[in-house]
């Protein structure tokens, strides 16, 4: 059984990005990313600070727009429009979820599609669905594909089963796996809370991707011998013996499933680190596209 380390793959991607940044600077270009956060949700601030720190490490120019929780919808839209018009900024993301009085869909649709490095704008989602390989790809699904490539786990002709139908992971994951290529070209089944005979379907999977947000939901009896298992979930469960009082687990019961799988991602340290790494890669893509230049080798 092979452990698929997202930490290792994310380091590889970030090293590549760092090299690309240096080569772009030789051309007089510096990729720029702006992160907008509204309110004081502690988890959101951890994510945002991690993104800003990674930008600094890789040489990417970054702006953090921190807005109080009472900020109005129009004030947020004004900030986004200003960033759309800022030539130093090539990528924009608004940390999710915003406060309840903010319409997230309107915010996403206001971000310029060419700066939508999260790939949430309907135009970019549509481009992904029709197979536009020059456009952006949502960061977490892109990270899953990057892990498969790094470990040379070719999927062409395989049956992939995706557990979860979210717009952030499940649906785009299906689209990417159905594309043409060595690390795509799958027959894809998507399962969700209304799927009947779920175990029968998951046991057919050569590649099983769990993204449903239910701790340790996938057990050994749901997995085919020799399957590649990718666990996108990250959940807190009570652990009184731990200093923090909790521990992190995925959507897969790791220990028992690992005994049947040929390869599996751990939690933590699997898909999680890939999301920020692929955000940085999307920022490079955005910078190059907006400046009509080729993406350099890393």
C-alpha cells in the first residue's frame, strides 16, 4: 500500500511555482494575489493567513483586504471592482463563507473571470466543463489530479467513483476525470445522499474519491481490493485524550481502508495541502494570460 503524501506533492508544486515566479520577474512581471476576508471567523483567518504567507514564500505579491463583519454588500463589491482594475493583482478570491447578509454568488460573479483563481465564476466553470485546458481549474480537484500525476497513477479506462456533489469538489472532480488524458479518461459515477445501493457502487471503483464531509464514512467493506482512495474530507471529532480535545479525520476510515487499498491519501497531510499550492499555480496562470506570455518552466 502506497501513502500518497499531499505534503510532498504540494512542496513539489510550490517549488515549481517559485521557479516560475523568478522567471517571470526576469520579464518584469510579478504575479499578484488579493484575498478578501469579511468578518472575524477564526478558521477563515487561519486559511487566509496561510495563503498570504505562502505568497510571501514564493515571491508572489499579495494584498489582504480585511473587512469588518458589518461591511455591506455594496462595500464588498466596491473592493472587488477596485481589485479587478488593479494591474498588480492577477488573482482575486473572497474567503468563504462570508457573513449571512452577503450574497456570495453576486460577489463571485463580480470578480473578473480572468482573475477568478478559485474557478467559481460561471464562465470559468463552463469553460472547465467543455474541456478548456487553458483555463482555471478549482484548486482542490486540481490538487487531486496533481497527486495522481506525481505518483504516476494513470486512470485512463478506469472506473472512478466520486462521493459528493458539491460545486467546490464533487462536480468539478467528475468533469476533470472525464476529460481526455492519462490522468483522466475515466468512466465516472457520482454518488450522494440519495444514492441507493451505495456500497455496491463504491466497490466497483478503481479510483474512489471521498468528498462528503462525514467523518470516517467510507469503511473497508465499501472499497474494492487494490483501489486508489483519495480522501478530500477533513473533519474534527472529539478526542478527550488530545491536548486540543479533538483530532482530524477524513471521510475515510483510514486504518481499515488502507489494508485494502493499493494507494491512499492520509488526513491530515493528503489533499489538504494541495489546495493552496494549486491556488498559487492558478495565480501564475492568471498572470501569464493577462500579460499574453507563456507559462515558464518551473
